[in-house]
């Protein structure tokens, strides 16, 4: 299943359900078939996404010092980080907040 995110302030984008659910959890929204992040809710959603991304970056940096036996560099290159998944929504939220437009999604 795909979630389509849209706002009058930025271009739409789609996301796989598993990734969208992770972002909904971070911003405190239920993964419903249709939903909205209102302008009033955006500052908290932006802060939550940025905090989660910072935690991920901090944890990844701390793990760089440890060599892992059997470490698969090719698999690591294919790993999609939270940062990569969250950036489209974060940009949409920031642009929408600046233009005072809600962000909506639907399946």
C-alpha cells in the first residue's frame, strides 16, 4: 500500500506503508487511510522528526568506531536511513508551515 502526501505548498510524494507508519509514529499521528497535519500541529511534528533524525545520526556516529565481523558494506549502501525517509515529509511540513497550508495524506 502507498500513502500519498500532498499540500498546496509543495509537490506531492508517495511512500510505502511501512515507512509512512514509522513517520506517523514519530509525529504522533494514527496511520489512517486519510489524515491531516494542521498548521497548528506542524511545529511539534517538525521538532519530533528533527529529534528522531538527530538521534539516528548520533547513534550511527557512535557505531562507526566499532568493527563488525562479517560486516557487509554492500548491504549498508542499500540501507535506507530514517533521515532519507523523513526528508520529503520534513520539507513538506516546513514549506506548508511557511505558507500556512495543511498537509494531507491518503491511501
